[in-house]
């Protein structure tokens, strides 16, 4: 299942809505005012002259006409969110110009997650060289789709068994660059194998590994995810609450899962994400998403909350130790 199909089925992509109900505009606590980091947002601009879409894409492919860096900053301000990790949009292809320009324009406020191809049937720069080159502009993670969330390659259970992926894992270890996976739990055994082979490579699992999609929390899938905590370089993004469980604020049905993953990975390896812009539309807000951790997760200490909302992402994306 492709990510766009998943979001469409979840009802997340609907008509563009500019404002959300005032009942969700709670005042952020002192903790979140200290500078929450959103570890996963998507931005793009309507200026397709300066930042053209990749060949084959049109404006009809865009979720919304635009969701600029300036808009995500505006949406983050009421929630105390002031730093962001920008995840490259598919319709820009391998051209990272927009997020690179944003990172340069607002020093200290943005970092990036890019896309480089490990498998291709044409001659492109080696993925390891592409990773190190993009990292010079503030892109410190690189997204990989799991076998279940990408086009079918008929590559079997060992879908990461390719020289290009070996190069990416090795470069991640050598340069402290993360591989960020959009995947389903069924993909985890292969990632487990690669993390065993490359134990020093930083790995990020996006969106709870899509556990809880379609409003179903399956115990076997949760256990598969928790098992990945044995790899000390694996981090987990906690968020995209609009897409899981009840799909409405205050998302309290997510708390048992959050407690289990934080207990397994530790708060120092969990980072909060919104997956904006979808967390800012149709009654969803960044304030409501921050509140899940900041206000409703009573099982977390103040120190734990700060690690999830700030420190984990800060240490990897903003306090670089290459």
C-alpha cells in the first residue's frame, strides 16, 4: 500500500481548510514553549517556476496548493514548535533545492530528510556520495520505503539485500546520517537483519511503523516494533496522530501504545513528529498533537517529555557530532 493510498483511505486528504476549531487552540505549557522540535514535516511551494516539479508530476498531484516553510512556522508558533525536520516531497524527485534553500534561509530552525536511490537502472551518482554531499546542506537523514510501502520489485524477503543499501548503511555509520524508514511491521525482519549487520548506523522508524493504521492495534505488530529496540541506534518517531486510532483530538487512545514504545526504546530514542501539513488540517492542530505528550501522557516524567519533544531530535538533527 502506498503512503498516499493509506492517507486517502484514512480520510486524511480532504478539502483544504485554513483554520481549525478554537476549542483545540489550547495554550502550550511551559515545557513546549521551550522550543519543541517537529521531527517530520513536509513543505512545498506554489512557485513552480523557481522550484519545478519533477518530470511527470503536475499541480494535481499536490495534496494542497502549497504548504510553505513560512506556513509551518506560523502553524507551529501557537504550539511552541519552532524547529522542524523537513522531509523531501516525492513530487520534487531528487531535486532538494527547496528544502536546502529553506535550511539556508533560516539557520538553526530547519534540517532535512532527503531521498537518494539505492536501486536504479540508470547511471546516477552513488547513494553514499549523494548522502554526504546533501549532508553539507543540512540534510542528515534519508528516507527509504519498506517493501510494503513502495512499488513492487519482486525482490523477496531480503528486500534490502543490494549493494546500494549496503553503501547507505555504511555511510550512515561513518558520517552519523540516519536512514529513515516508512514501512509496515511486516518489513521489520529485514530491517532487523540490516541493523544487526550495521549496528552503528542510525535508523529512524517513521510513524510508529504504521502500527495502528485503519484503527487496529494488533499485538503481533506492536511486538515486532518493540523488538527493534534491541538495536541501540534505532530511533522511533511518535506522532502522525491524525492517522491512527480514533483520528480525532485529543487522541487519548494512543497513550497505551506510546507508553509501551517509550518503555522499550527509552525517551532518549523517541522523537515527536506531526507529519504536517496533514496534522494541521480538518480539525487537527500541532497544539493538539503536542498535548498528547506534554499534557496527557501522565506516565512520563517532565524529563521524559522533554526528551521526546525536544532533546532526541535536537541531539541528532541540530547538535551534530559527525
